């Protein structure tokens, strides 16, 4: 199913030297799966410790990969890893995209590539209680990091670390509990044990905004469709590129949130019955509108020109 993204994100107001628009756009890119699966359960279940503990007990480690596409061409790679960690689990999301930038050369302007990297890591107990949540964004001007840690049972500490030349870290404390779930984890908390997705439902639920703290968002399940996705790949000896070898059919639902809407570009996402993203459209900082297309690792990463390390060891907090 084709998905359209609209205009690129624009710059916004700054908070203590850090662009709120850049951070929120980054979060949109990494929260794709988290925002959309919230419609799977009623709002009354959102903070039920027993339901969250039951969902945590059903979590199964799994990796999912995506092509990042712009104007019909692959410009990047995205991945999501769910794994166990110190008696609980960790969800790590990563997106990398290259963008063309004209630069003056000896014989006129030449095209260079700048890279945007976005990452999100969240650690929880098996009962879905938050241990730590970290979002990092780098559009080429230096990395900005936001770290959220629970303080007791009623507050969250948010530490924002801007690029080195933009000032020292800042710390704020907002109301919230360890069961204020990071959006990237909402698909797991809500899909495992929730009711089936139904077209036409609208649900208002809270989410954790890493810039401003907890807020509410309304989610609408707008459509249902079948997707045909690659589930294995083989290398073409002539082109030296990976090509699909076999495919699988997957049912998905299109869910749109009332927020965030960054720079006029709403998030549109299709998710499966496990709450994992199948396809999505949104704008990312300094790169503009892109789509995510779920596929296998070889088609997502090996066919894209770029070198990086994603699945490196990440220490628990």
C-alpha cells in the first residue's frame, strides 16, 4: 500500500539551546511503532499493573528491519531490537538516513551527503516499570540526548544534553510514575493481551513526551489491509545486490495519532497484530519526508550504501 509523506519538518522554538522540533521529529521517527498500537486496548487498561506485568511476561526477543525510502530511492536503514536485560527487557530503535546537500566546489556546486542518526533505548522491568529511557538525535551538527529516569513512584527526571557548543546539560523533574510507558514500548504493553484492532475506533491515552513529560494523544484506527513482504533474500550474482527470494502475507492496520504533528507533517503508520510497524510515513530532521518499509536485513541494510554498527553491546543503566 502506498503511503504519502508531506512537507519536511521546519525549525521550531528552542529550549535552552536545543531545538524542540528536532527532538520531537526524532522521536516521531523512532516512535512509529509505539504510537500506533495504543488503540488495541481500552484507556482503562493503560496503567493496570497486572495487565502490564502480564504483557511483560509475554515479551519475546525479536529484531525487525526497514528500508528508509525517499522519492522512490533508499536513503537509509532502520532497525528495532527487543531483548532481555537484567531481569527485564530493553527495546532499542535506530534509524540512519543520508541526505544530499549542495556544496561549493572548484568547478561549481557539488553534491555531498550528510547523515542523520536517531536512536531510542528504553529499559524496563518485567512488570513494565521504567528503569531508563534515552533518545539521541544527530543531524550533523552534534548529538542531542534526552535521558528520562524515574524518581520514586511519582516523578520523572529529564536530563537534556545538547551538542557540546550549545551549553551544559539541563535537568527538570515532572510528575509521572515508573508505569508512564515510553511510546516505543506501548505496542508491547498494549498489544500483548489486548483486544483485536477494529477500524473506526478512537482512543485517548497518555504518552511520555521526552521533552515535556506525560501528555495525552487520541489514536484512530482508519483502515485494514494486507501487505506482501519479503521474508528471505538471495544475492544476484550479476548486480551483486540482494533480491527477495520468498514473501509472506501480513495483515496490518493504519493508525493515525492526533499528535505529534511536527512542521505540518502527521505520522501515518501501518502495524501488525503484534504492534510492530509494517510501513510508516513521517518527516525526519533535516532530511524531509520519508517512508519506512519493513523487509529483511539483507534488503534493508546490505543493499544500502553506508557503514555503521547498530547491534553493538549496550550496557544497562
